[in-house]
C-alpha cells in the first residue's frame, strides 16, 4: 500500500462559504512579533518608533523573558513630534546613532512603525535608506510596520520577513539552498526538521529567518520554499517576486500535517515517496503514539476558534482529524485561500468558517454553540473563563514549539490540559 498522503483527495471546506465580518476586533498588534523575532535573529535589534503605549506593550509582553540586555526598544514620539513641531527624522537619527555606539554587536536594525508613526506619516523607509547608507557595511537598517491599524499580531513577522527578502543575496546555482523553510521556528524544531531533511537525502536546505544576519540564504529561480507558518502571505509574495517557487502543503502540525509537509518537500525536490516515508516513519510513529492518550480525552469535545493568530485553520484541522474534536466555528483574522487550500480541503465538510471579526456577534454565536473549549486572545479569555468557559490563549500557540513530529503530543497537551484542569476544579 502506498504510504503517500492524498492531500488533494478531500474536498472538505475547500469551496465552503466564509462568513466575513468587519466589525470591532480584539487582537494584539504586529509589534508582538518582536518578542519571538528578536530571540531568533541574534544580531538584530528592533527599534519601535511609537508611543509610550507601544513601549509598554513590548516591555510587559517580553519583559519576563529578558535575561540579558534586550534587543528591542522604543523611540518615543512625544507631543512635539506628534504635533509636527520637531523634526522626527533628526531625532530618530540621533537615537539610532546613540544606540549603535552603545551596542556595537548590532548588525541588522529594524525601524518598526506603529500606529502613531503611521498617523503622523513618518516615512520610515526613507529613514531606513538614509541610515543604512550611513552605517553600512557594519549595520544594515530596514523598516516595516507593526501598527495595529488593520493588522493582527502575527502579521508583524510577515512584514519583518517581507522587508528582509529584497536584501537576500541572489543565488548562484552551487550556493543556493534547494529548499528554504520560511517562518520563525524554535531552534529545537529547526534541529529536528533538519535531521529529517538529511535523512531524506536533502542537504541544501536553509531556514528563513536565519539566526544571524551573516547567514542570509540566497534566493533565486531554483529555490523551492515551504511555509512553516500560515501567516506569511507578503513574505511568500516577495520570495515569488525573486523567482522562488512555493511548495503547496498543509502546515507541519500534528503527525499527519508534519508527514504531509515533509512529503510535499520531498515531492518538490523529486524524491520518491517511499524514500521520504522511510526517513520519517519512526518519528511519525512516535507522534501518533503520543497523540493517542490525548485523543481519549479530547474526542467528541466541541471547540470554537476566535480569530487571532492565523494558525486557526491548521490547528482546527489537527484537532478534528487527529484528535476527534468537533469544530463549532473556525474564525481567522485573514483566510489566505491559496496558502490554506490543502488545510481547508482537510477540514470536515460543513465546518463554519469566519474571517475578520465583529466581536459581540461572535460572542453571541459562541455562547449559543456552548463549546467545551474556546481558543481566543487574552482579552477575551478572562471574561469567558468568568462565564465558566474553558479557554486556550491563542498567543501561547505561537510562543510554544508546536511544529513537527516530536511536538505533536505537546501540542495536543495544550488543549487537553485546560479541560483536565477544569474537570479537577469541578470535582
Ligand atoms: S502599534 Fe498601535 S496597537 Fe500597537 S501598541 Fe502601539 S499604539 Fe497600540
């Protein structure tokens, strides 16, 4: 029997209608991405050009994780800047100069736009070009927006990586990776996936973003790239404009998703399905075994997703197909039909899908559905818990290593633990 997973065999929700809402939203802004990006790119610095609110958000969200001098800060726009009474560009130049004198370890500096910098129309791309010209080759300066106007928190990573794509070196055939894995992954996940690629016989692969700015991968028409995260629409577009080709696949969540993702990579590189299966079979078996215990607890339980991270569709697919959970609604801030095509085909037919948010109406639907668990942002979790609803913070799913076979059991545990806890509290 062929071990190849028939990705396109299901129709599922591939053509399902989507409830589109454009009302009040309860989501974090793109600045949040700095929390995981600054830990990944170890010679990069993120300078938010924003208000005290922005500084507060970053400090309180990331503060507990700081063990050394942080690699992010906020250049505060004060009343004089906001009223147009000071030259914000001059002040920004002074801040950057002081920063680079104090931190000679910085090689890549991101100027990160915010709501206030967008409102006063501060042109950070002009500032980045000017500062890059001044500080290259020691420091490259780029810019992107993390503003909360019309964006959600994972779009910060997308904007950051998309800003980095134009400065990736052009490929020469010998030096370019044949496979580029795109999206921030925990180091431990990268190492596990790297071992699997090598077992499959793939040696020329690279991760983007890299850990250091001296390891930017080359890109060109020979590059095949595989998204590791579902929220990288602009990054994918930027890579495609450099000639690279996206490998269509579900995302590497759970045993099934990880297997399909690795098979898609193998297929794109011309490997035989049997070769891939042989390389991944032991890890896949371990993942399936790890899921079994959680399935007993989660099968038949009803879950409702509020839109937050854009991980909702792959997570819902994993919970439904591998753990037997029932999907009452799968909401996502943005449904990228093309990048999610394989995931949507795997969702059970009839699943209610929603895009965007009108929070009060969605809360009404959630209460009417009476799910056993709600996956939502921090702002909604506390009020829902107070109503007796079991919740899971969606942001935790972005901070925790959840991709790949070895993490499948831990990922299931993130959903089974809150239900166990509530059961114990109720006993
Ligand atoms: S970027 Fe906007 S939403 Fe984010 S903290 Fe600053 S003001 Fe608030």
